C-alpha cells in the first residue's frame, strides 16, 4: 500500500488494514531510514557543555542503587510472619470456622509455615 510514513496523506494512503478483534482501521507503512536515524540521535542524552552553569545535582546517598532482594536463610528465625498470631479459616461441612494459631516455623525450601494451634497441635 502506497504512502509516506512521515507525510501521511489519506487520499494517497490506499486501503486500510482492519484489525481482526476490534475491527479498527489502520495503515502500515515502512519508516524511512533517515527518520529512524533521526530518532536514534534524539534518544542520546544531551548534556550541557562544561562551560555552562547548569550541572547535574550531587548524588543522593539516600536513593538506593541495588534493587535485588536479600535471600532469606532456609531455616529463617527472622521471618516477618514468625510468632505472629493469625486466624485461619477452615471449612467444616458448609460452614466456615475461624481458629486462632501462631506461626512457629518457616520452611524456605517448601515455602510453608508451621502453624501452632490453640490446642497445642502443629500443622504445616
């Protein structure tokens, strides 16, 4: 289909394609190499010359530089859920019942918590 990607003219664009799901009309044209070269140049950062009074601010020591998470030990005694009081919901017949429990242990390999129930029973 004819036309120019930079100077789009509806009269010379030809028949549009139809998007299959929503039925929207659109035109597709190759982008000239000169335009993509212009875009590549525009994306490069342009810093002010050294003689300018405009400079970047100093590095903020409070902005984090590493965003990876610290891996928890396999037997983690400092897991945030440990020793928290929870209520778990158990379906008994067609009725839901809530039972208080405490998180006693965390297994990082299986990603499970050991719950200590009110009656002393422990359940993974």
